[in-house]
């Protein structure tokens, strides 16, 4: 799709399409040209832009915090250590307020979620045309730089959380305890199928809601930036500046919500009913 | 909006980042934080202890000062007493000495007076004898009149 004077719908379509590499029934392993081909690839495809940006930002997070960890000492903190400690203490406080068990995983997990999602959300504040244009010039057709506007990214993380919920439930309560929790409440053993349906939906809803909340917020935010970008250039600042300022709140809040809900879900997995 | 392998890729990336964070990021930082917390607590404790020590040292100083003051007062009192005692003793001694001197002087005077009286009496007796010799024109026999002369001297 060469974008010479695109129509608004073409423009939006273009900005919402990932750079997809996958197995196409006709073309074999190749980059998809357009959303239609990407859809035809089905599951055997990968969003190269999402992966690259998210892994890059994850490495940035690891590098930054590793630098802090290497500099960590019990004396007076300086520089990057200050920031890293601030984040660690904030996360640690949030975890301790909600989660009362003992776990070496949950606090680092929460820290990773909070920082990584924040960094991915932060890409939303980069002007929507800038990076796609630069890649377009260098010959890459599609480039979506906000990984959290890709439902695969958010669902990938929330499935990770979901697996941890299941693992911890079984570890703490045993298989029978976990199964019992799913089937024997709220209505007792004569209503097992109904209980299972109810609790199963409740369990499945956790990762789905986690993923879709983050995805929905960021996708909507991105879409509005794209719509604003369709306006004449002399009007854009009038809308994009307030929206960007408001969005600063959204990106922090969504990262925080994802983290808090993860802690809450995992602390629920640790508790007996 | 297509679900595809990205999902798995993200899951793997997420797992790796979490494990990295768990292994290499969290422990040193939270360890350092805990260590610092401990140090600060120790520092505050030490400060408290030092304040308490200072307080007790102050009260000790106060006590010792009080004791020293009372000792000084006692000493001064003792000294005063002693000095008045010394003065009194000296006065007594002086008085006794004076009395003694007076007594000896009186005794000396009395003795001198007695001696003078004696010698006067002897002289008078001699004069009386000389007078009597002149009157009688004869020598008074000392031996014969010794008894008379002694009686005369007694009467004087």
C-alpha cells in the first residue's frame, strides 16, 4: 500500500497495522503487505514491530535497573540509584500492602510489569507519524511503535500472570484444594457444574480483563492521536497537546493498574477461602 | 487485532524479563535498602544512647558538684570552728601565762619585800647596836647580847 495522498480511512488503517512476518498460504514465509494478508496468515505470524519495540524497551528496563542494582550500596544513594530505589520502594510498598505471604517472585514481577508497561505505554507520546514515516522512508511499510496497542502483547503478559495464578493456587492449596475452590463454591457439592461454570468464568476473566483493559485504553488513546493527526496541521496542537497531557496520566495509571491487579490476583491465589 | 505467535513471543520475553529482574535486579537493591534501613536504625539508636549518656553524665556532674559544694561548706565550717578554737586556746594560754607571770612577779615582790625587810631589820639591829654602843660607850658583847639582839630583831 503506497501512501500517496491516502484517504483518511487508509491512513488510519495504515497506522493500525503491525509489521507482520508469517506464513502466508500463497506467498510462504514473508512480510505481509496489508492487513488482509496479515489476517490470512492466521496464527503462524509474528508482529515484528511489537516484538522489537517491547523487547528493546524491556532490555532498556533491565539495563537501567541492573545499573542501579550494581551501584546499590547501603550508603548515601546517588544518581540512577536514587531513581531505581524509588521505584523499588514504591513497588515493594504496594506489594506489602496487598500481599501478605512470603514470595521472592511477586515483588520483582510487579516491578517488571510496572516499568515495562510504563515504557511501552510511553511510546504512545511519540508523535504518531514520526517513526512510521522514518521507517517508511527506509523501506519498511508498517511500523506500530506502541506494543501495548497490540492485543498480543497485553494478552501475552496477562497469560503469564494467569499461569502464575494457576501455579500458585496449586502450590498453596494443592490440586484438590484448587479444584475444590473451582467446583464446591458458592453453592455446595450438589451444584458442581454450575459452580464450575461460575468460578471458571471468574478465573478466565482475570487475564482477559487484564489484557483488554490495558489494550483498550492504549488502543483508544493511539486512535485518538491518529484522528487528531488527520486534522489540518494548524489545528492539531490545539487537541493533541491536551490529549497528550491527559495521556500522561493514562499511561502511568494503566501500568499501575496492571501491576496492582497482578498483585491482587496472586495474593488471592495464596489465600484459602 | 490478529492473535498470532506474537502472543507466545511476548509471553517468553515477559518471562525472561521477570526472571532477570528476580535474579539480578531485585535482590541487590532490596538487600541494600534493608542494609541501609538497619544502619539508619542503628545510627538512631546510637544517637539515642548518646543522648541518654549525656543526660546521665549531666546528672552525675550535678551530683558531684552538689557533693563538692557541701564538702566545701563543711570544710569551711570546720576551719572556722578550728580557728576560733585556736584563738580561744591561745587566749586561755595567754591568760594562764599572764597569771603565772603575775604570780611569780608577786612572789618575787613578796620575797624581795621580805628580804628587804629582813636586811632592813638586820641593818636596824646593827644601827641600834651601834647606837647603843655609842650611847653606852662600850662595846656590846656580841655573844652576851646575842639573844637580846635576836629578840629585838624579831620585834622590828
